[in-house]
C-alpha cells in the first residue's frame, strides 16, 4: 500500500467460477482487434454505490447472492475467468483458454475512509484509490499464463460499497465489459432468474472477424510493462454539459466564418469535448512549464470503433474487441494559440473522417506504431479513453445508480490520460476524469472553467 493511502481490511476471499459442468473447455484465438491490447495495462474501473447498512448486514444479506449471481454470470462470460496463454519462445500469438478448473478470487474488504470524499468530483490524492483495486498480475514476457479478471468489494459501513475491477482489454472491450457487469447486476436483482435473454447471450465465434489485410502478421507479440505510478498526482472529474458543447461549437463556426476558414468536420459532442480538453491540457502544461513555441508535436490517441466500418455485420453480443486506436497530432504552439480549439477539433474530425473512408488502411498503420500509440510522441502525448456511448451509470444492483464511476488505470500514463463517460445526472453530458500533478490540475481547472464562457 502506498504511503498515505486509505486503510482497508480484508475480510474474506471467495473463489468464484461458473457453476459446475456448465461450460465446456474452450480455446479462443485472438483477433487483430485483440492483439494490440496486449501492450496495455489492465483497465481498473471503480463503481461507488450507496449502501446505508452495516458491514454485518452486507456480509450476511448481500454478499451470498452477489457471489451466486456472479457465478451464474460467468457461465455466459466465461472468457473473463479464463487465462491468457503466451507460448514461450514462439512466434505464435497468445490465445485464451478456459477449463473447468478456472476461477478467480473475489476479495471482500472494509474501510472506515470518507466514502463521500472518494466519490466526489473535487481533487483527491490518487493514493486514496489504489487499495480499492484488486490485485492482478501485470504479466511479464516469461509468464506463459496470465489471469484476465480480478474483482474486489469494499464496504464502507452504513454508507456505501465500492465494486472494483481489474481486467485485461485483450479479452473484452468496454462494450463487452458493460454487458458483463449489467448481466451480473440483473441476475443479482432477480435471484430467482438463472438465465438471461437469449438475444443477449454472449457470442464468441471469432471466425466472424475476417483478417482481410493480414493484420495479424503486422504486430509483434510481446508485453509492455506498466509505468511506475506517480503518487504525487491528484484526480478530479469535470462535467461538460450540452450547453457548453453548443457554446464551443457556435464559437468555432462563427470564428471560421469571420476568418473565412473551412469549418472542422464532425463537430459532434464527443469530438468537441475531446478537442476542448486537449487544448486545456496543453494550456495547463504551458502555464506550469513555460511558454510553448516552435513546431513540437502534441499527439492525441483515442478509441475508434470498427463495428460499422468492417463492411460486414458482427453479432451485437460479440465478446471481444471491436475497436482500435486512432492517432492525430497538432503542434503545441498551434494548440495553445488563440484558435487552438479550432486546430484541435479539425485534427480530430479530419482523422475520424479519414478512418471512416479508409478504415483498413488506418488499422494497418496503427499496427506499425504498435504499443506506443497511447503513450504519444514528442513532449506531450495524450491518451483519451472511455466512451460516452456506454451507459455504465445504468448498472443497477438494486441500490440505485452508482454515485460515481472512476477509472484508475489512467494513472499509469502519468498525467497523459483522460477518461470519458456518460454523465450520471445531465442528459447528453459527458464526465471527464483525469489525474495530473497538482500544479497542472490547478491550471487545468482554471482553464476548463474560464475558457467555456469565452467560447
């Protein structure tokens, strides 16, 4: 536990697996969508829920059906409890294997920390969250088998619970994980139900993904070690409302007309938010580190969905990855200038338009960059992950909407990662979560709040 982190006490570890003899031994190959995610650290979401009962009540009343419903859920989402097998000293790609002995340990803990402080939007030390994340081996080159999922439930007596996960994106993207946790919540709310709607049953047939351009042969199969965490950082959440997006869009359109410039393509709510946050990050970097000049690049990496760009249909309940990463850039001096928001919006919109027209070419180019895409090039590189299209806040275990959802893995990027999700309370709004060194977070907060009225 990092120095200064909140204290948790482990009260139990419970092995969880699909019900006996419900899943046959299965081997799943990785597709070209899955392979790139071997390079990244596990995704670590935290779900904070109100639970105004004592720890003893949770352990006796809620925990048994939670474990039972999780087991039933894993009957369908068995890939999450499988192992990733990496053939040693081989050019063959890794693959996912499930057998009847597979299980994972659900950690249950309790804490006396300030629950309300943890789920708030204001600045909080990143150390406060690490004890809420279940351990998941990071994976090293010499390892031949690696776990794919870990989970931890931390009880804050008479106040709330936090359900934390660590899972490898190589087995599931955010869309697949969203299906998993919603299925678990649904089966927990209805203990008498032992199955889910057949139309929502996970679809595992990897042959539907056609490697038309030989992408599997473009990428090396190797691990990328996590960065050391910077415990001096703080995390905070910011809200971009639809009115804010319209203000930004109106300013861009008006400015382009006045200057007789072409309007940036695809001024969607997500793209406007990405562009605005990108500029705020650049400006905060400039305020802390000094004026940005010259043509040094700032790179922007973000998820690009492939479901509608493959040229053939894929089952809606497909379990695995169906997106890859796109990358665009602009010079730091342009982004920090008077028209920085236009430069950012144009770079993002143009890249997405190019991907829509030349998806397969973009995929092959992305493979050539390998695992460094997210990290970025030049002095400032930014990773933008998550999706406002995924309604994680609708995951209801019977305790109402989550008070807050945090993504902890972005800390690994040392201030170069941002996470987006659908707003909990504002329809059409987007929550922006990030972790930065405190001086940069103070500067980012200033720019995020002050630039909106200007735009």
